[in-house]
């Protein structure tokens, strides 16, 4: 299994591999299914390393995995330069997700969203994921304002962008096709460009 959330910029030590593996497993199967045993297997980490690197155990590891995924993905979907228009940036977000979906044979979804849905089983992980999603919305809104969108509208548009892309990724997984994402990206690009011009 190729780890989708491996960060080429990280040192690749045992702790980093465990965090990337946790993020990857959360993106594929959700927080509840991401066991310590699966993380150790995927990261090729020795059994005793869990409490050495994560003294608070599984919750600390899963939270670190969601935080890692949030950081990696923020660089791709919020902080990226993109281009001259909002549609260029949205197209870049779509390209990022299309590559991940195809590379993982549509098995990999958003670890941050999956983390946010784990309120019952893993409330600390869900709280971390919720904070990351809010940060992404604010970051997208700021970019839209920079593009010329009225600040009063940028917040609702950023929620639309994030919700539509996350939903499209889920549809792509269910249908095993990138077509839903392509359609959503095209439509969002038109909407956001019009908002920036108007």
C-alpha cells in the first residue's frame, strides 16, 4: 500500500512514518478503523515505538495524523499560488485530488473530513479536524478576497468551495470516476470568477 500522505519534505524517521501512515489509514477507512497495529504495519515501525513517540497512545497518534494531513493538504488546496483567477486555484485543488484518487484507485478520501466525523469514537481527533476545516475555510476566503471577491460574500463562497470539493471526492470514490470532481471544479471556477469580477 502506497502511503498517500507521505510528505517528501519530512525526514522520514519512525515518528514521521507513523504519522503519515495514520493519516493515510484515516483517509482510507476512517478513524475508528485505523488501529495501532495497522499503523505499525504500514509504517514498518517496531511495536514498542508507539508509546515512545506517542506517550498518550492512539488518540495522540490519530490526532497527529489528522494534523499532518491538514498541513499537507493546506499547502495544496489553500496556500498554493494557483494563478490569476479563482478558477485557476480551484482547478489546482481539483488536480491535487484527481491525482490522489487515481493513484489510490479511489480508496483515499479526505483524512481531515474523516477525522471530523469521529465525534462519537474519537472526540479529540474530531475537535482537531474541525479546527483544521475552519482554518481551511478562512484561508480560502482570504484568497477569494485577494482575488477581488466582496469580503461579505467570501465566507459563504469558501464554505461552498470546501463543501463541494469534499462532496465531489466522496462521489468520485463511490462511482470510481473523477467525473464528479471535474464537473464541480468547472462550476465552482465559473461561480468564483464571476464573484471576483462582479
